[in-house]
C-alpha cells in the first residue's frame, strides 16, 4: 500500500464515518497533492503519503520492503523514528514549539520548516498542523499537511536581501533620500533627512510638502512632480526646505518616477544639502566683490586676459590709463586697448605672451589720443589652473613717467657727485702730462731760439765776399755750437715724443670723462663690457693709484651685452670708489702700506659676470643686508650720500634684469659680483 502506517501506533488514524474503511481513507489521503505527515505524542513518525514520498525521493516501489534512499532507512525502519531526523537543525525548536501548542490548545498551527530529501538537500515546506485524536477523543499526536514552497522562499530571501541592501544604502546615504506618492504625501525618509532637517522620521512622514518646502519654491516643486508623473525621466533642480528650527536649507534635488509590482507609482528623490556650497559661493562672491573693490581702488592699472590675449577685465586705473571703459574693453584684444608707441625697444607684441619667466617689471611707452607719451612699468604674470595649464594672464601697470624723470635726475646728480669727487684727481691726471708738455714746449722754444740764432750767424757769414773768411768764420761757429747742436739733436725728439704721449694721455682722459658723463639716449645698446671697465678704471685712476695696485683680468671673446653704457659705467665707478675707500681705511689702521684691487670679466652661464675684489676692511655681517638700501652708508658725514650702491642695485637688477651680489669678510675684503644677461643681446 502506498499510504504506509504502523498498526502498532495507529488503530484509527482519523475520525471517519463507519461507512468508510481505513483503506478507502488511506487512498484519499494518498492521492492528495499536499504532503501529509503523521507523528505521535512522542513526535515519532507513524505515517506519510505519496506527495511526501515525491518530495523526499521515496517512490511507492521503494516503500516496502526494499531500502529507501530517504535517510538510508527502510520504511519499516523509519516507522517510530523521531521527526527531527528529517528536519534542518535550525527548525527543530520551531516544530517542537508548534507541536506543543497543537497538543495543548487542540488547535491548528502554521509554520514553515526545511525537510531533507534522500540526496541531502533541504526543501522549504509550508505546514498546517492539526491535533490527532484517538478513540477516546484524546490528543495523541498531530497531522501535518503541507506543500513545498522552496522557490517562493528563495524569491522571498532574495527580495529580503535586496531590500536589506537597499535599506542600508537608503539609511546610510549622506544625502536626504525620500519617497513621495503622486499626491505629494511623503512615504519614507532616511536618517540623513532627520539629521539635516532636525525632524524625526515620524514628524517628517506627517508633514506636508507645503510645510517642508519653502513657499517661494513650492510652485517649482509641484511643477517638477507633475512633469515626472506625466513624462517620467529624472529631473534636477534646486530649492530650499525649512528645518525644524525654521531655518532654510538649500538643497539640490534629483528625483525620478518609480513603479511597483502592483503598477502603483511613487517618486523617489535625493536632496543634497548645499548649505556649505552656498556659503562658499557667497564667500567667493564677497571675495570677488572685495577684490574688485581693491582692484578699483589701487593706484595700479590691472588688466586680465585669457591665453589668447582677449581682455576679460580692466580696473578703474587701467580705464584711466588707456581711456577705455571695462564694459567696452572686455572681449577686445589687449593690443587694441594698450596703445604702444611703435618701435619702442623695451617691448614688442610677442613680449606679452612669450615670457613665462619669473615676473619682473618692464617699462613700456603708451601714447594717448592727444599724442602724449607716458611711461608705464608693467609686470606680466601667468594665471595657473588646477590642471597645470595657464588660464590667462594678469598685467599690472604703474605710471612711472615722473618717477623715471626723478630717477634720471637722481642718477645724474649722483654721477655729478662722483665726478665732483673725482674732479681733483682728474685735474691732477690731466695736469701731470700738461706740465711736462709745457716744460717740453719751453725747452723746444729755447732750443729753436738757439738754433735760429746759429742759423742767423750762418746767414751773416754766407754774405762775406771773401770765401776764405766765410769758411774760417763757419768753422769757428761750428766749433763753438757743436756741443749745443748735439744736445738739441738728442733732446728735441724726446721732448716731442713725450709731448705727443702727454697729449694722447690727456685725450684719453677727456674721452673717458666725456663718455662717462654723457647722458646718452637712455636706450640699451650692444656694447663691450671690457671697454666700459677700462674706461672707468682710467677715470678713477687718481682714486686708487696711490692706495692700491689695480689688476685687470678681462676675458677674451666675451659676448657683447645689451646695456645702457653710461649706467654700467656709473656702477663700475661706484664699486671702484668703494674699494678704494675701504682700502684707505685699512691703510690708516696700519694693516698694510698699499692694497690691491682685482677686476675680472668672464662668461658665466647665461650671464657676463664682472667681479670687483679688494682686500679692504670688509663689511660686518650685521649690516651686509643693508648695503643696497637707499641712503645707507658707513662713511663719515660728508664723505658719501649712501646712494651709490642703491643706485647700482637699481641699475643692474631693475633696469638690466641682472644680478648683483657680494661676499665679504671683515678684515679680509669684499667681492662684488655683477651679472648682466646675455639673453636678448647679440
């Protein structure tokens, strides 16, 4: 028989009418599509039907008497065994609890448990248990009827896992996440919504959209909701919501339409708190406004451009410089607005865009509509971007027309001061050759007077008619004048040569002085540094020749340098005079009877370098950083203005884009390094 039972434990398995036999009832139960399992009061198996066989892998042919693959027991061997052998370990307590309730309450119980088949795989089974009564109407077991729900359970577990993952993302998102029905009622909020708004979840679910969204954004919010419902898709917009403390919170909303399995719809959205971004934007706007105010107030002209030289901004001072309003200048090319004087050598059109070196000021000339020329000191700075590329340029202009005039006057005054200090020495240098030129001329005057006297006597003797008397007179004159004539023959050429040398020396001094003192055009010219050194050494000779031996080590084949010659002469003179004064101090202190100055020139990388070294007193470390400051001097009152090194620094660094440095040690001397750039020179 297919429906197996143990006669020892079951006398009448079910309450049936006397008309129905046990076999007939067993056939009915055996044909049910649901599994039927009967256990006694001790929770031991006493019967099961074909559906249970199918579920567990036990066929009718296997039931009796051959062994069944189900737990490797024969059916007869399985009879009376505990039900727990068929259950998953996690479900034993669940079945035990349900069984006790059935026995105690005599009522049915529902549960879902896992039953193992012959292959060792578990199947989820949904069971309904009912009490089993004996002939005495006493409960002596339970009858469980159930069906396999494994697929449903797997779907439910997958759905549950998905929901858990979604919920975890939902709750842990940093942005507000909400769900809203088409009518505007909020269905759910995450934790971030509570943290940002200050409301609890319950308060948020009971609040209306009209109370949560700021009034000025309510129409926009409703419009976006209607658009999603009608058109679907995702909408992004910004609005403000009102927090529990009535504070307005700016948010960026992104929402979409979702459709449930029952075809109902809802709106799911995220709202990112933009408070910090708004604060940053306001701070940036305030900073821009402050910067614009500063740029409008400063006395420098400022122009910004993109990488192509298109103007993006000009400030008030630039408007005045170039007679353009900001709104008209924007979008124009820089060189349309900046009216450069044609052919000005310090700037060409490519300078603005080519140089990416360390920014340094360059003087440019502009001409206004009235033809007036102004001199502007200009600094070009490239604007770096976060991507490492330049995003434009900033041009800063300063009107230095009057300043350059004052500087020229100051430089000229300092030059005249230097010439004044050298005047006595220069006069002495000129006086020495002039003195021996004068002495030689006096000697030549006397010599030629004596020669002319002898010639006059010869002429007189030549007039005698008596030839013998003439010859006798000439012999006596020659004997008398021979010694004097021999002296003149030796001395006159020497006197003439010395005089010519003296004239050449005076001419050289005058030429050097003229070159030194000449104001020039102020333009840079290609020149030889060595010529400038030698000329200045000649001018300053009387300053150093009694104090020091001066040695020149000038490099051969030095590249020519683009420079303002008289300005470089001025720098060299300042250095030589300073060295002479330092050596004089050392001599007065008894360090030595005569000092030493060495001037050298050489090519050093991209520069022509001039070194001026002395073995004077040196400069203390406490003041070495001040020597280039205007009006700073260590000399006694009346011996200097303190402008020499300051002007030298300005000439080399600012006007020639060069370098000037020094090394000094007290008691051992000082070396100045002057470097003039070769770049841009021929």
